[in-house]
């Protein structure tokens, strides 16, 4: 006599061809969402880029002073295409993540599906928080530092003016947003590892000194070669590491309560 769990697994089984058809359907829906968002963002590429330029405007004081250049005829067009692709990935992510979840969910137990949903919500939220840290903290600091290095023309010395290219500025802010967005997933990754029994809160506390070193190495690799952006990424990531320890402890308590309810001895 099969158990309820075995019945649930059996009901979720499907031939390989059905899985491939389902995968194709999910990929098409995700691609359609990305393409629609791409054209919408391309139509609004200039306003979106003007929003991304705000940290530079803040650094120089006014839009009139925030001059930027492009050095070949199609550079600004290619920059707008990059802006559209960047925006499409950002705005289409909820649809893409939902399609991934709907494809994976039938192969999970009911309790696993319920446990997976919070991480599905936390991932874009943490990525957005990371992007906001870039937009409101890291980029303004970096731009103010760059503008402050300008040299006024005086007798015997030439003027050295900071005049960013549109493509290089976009590349910089996109790199920082992706770097911060990825590093801000640390609580999600560590709590998932804790649920799988790979790590625990004791392990995280004992390896804190190694984590600090690895975080600064990752910040040096993922960000441009300047101290400001590296520290702007490393410090919040270390705070998230400490928050992850608390989150893992909560996972451990819930698992202990579940084992106690089932009468399972921890020893």
C-alpha cells in the first residue's frame, strides 16, 4: 500500500517528451516577456538612461553641468540597446522566475514547494535592495570622488576635466548593480545550504574571519578598481553575512521543532 507521499511523487511523474514540451512552453513564455520588455524599454531608453545618470548629476550639482560624450556615431544607439536589454532583464525577471518555478514545482513535495516560495520572493527583493545601494550610495560617492579629482587651469598647469562617455558610464553602473545584486543573494544561498544540511550557524560563526577575506576578494573582482566601490560592496555584504547567521539559526529552530513534532531524536 503506497503512502500519501509516494502517491504525490507518482502523480508528478511524466514521460520525458512531456517534460521537454513543458520546458519549451516555459522558455517561450519567458522569452516573450523579455522581448516585450526589451521593446518597451528601448522606446523609453533615453528616460531610463537619464534616471541612471542621476548619481552623476548629483555629484556635479545640476543637469546643466553633467556633460557626457560619445565618440563614434553609433555609440549612443548601442548604449540605448544595452539599456533596453538591462531593463528587460530586470522587469521580465518576475515572469522568468515564475516560469522556472512552475517547471520545477511538479517535481517537488508539497512542503518543499511551500519552503521554496519565500526564496523566490526574497531573490528579486534582495537584488533590488542591492541596486538601490548602488544608485543611492555607491555611485554618488564614486562620482563625487571622480569629479573632485578634476584640476582647474592655472598658470603652468592645464585643466583636467572629468567628462565620462555614455557607454562607459552605463557599463560602470550596470557592473555595480549586477555585482551588488549577486552579493546581496548571500542570505538566500546560505539559508538554502542550511536547509540542505550542508552548513549550520556554528560553521558560519567559526568561519567568519575567512568570510571577511573572501568578501573583500569578491568585491575587488566584481567592482571597478577603486576603493570606494569595493568598500561600498564589501561592508553591506558582511552585514548580510551576519544577518544570514541569524536566518540560519531560525531555520535550525524550525527544523528542530519539526523533528520534535515527529518524535525524531536529534542525537
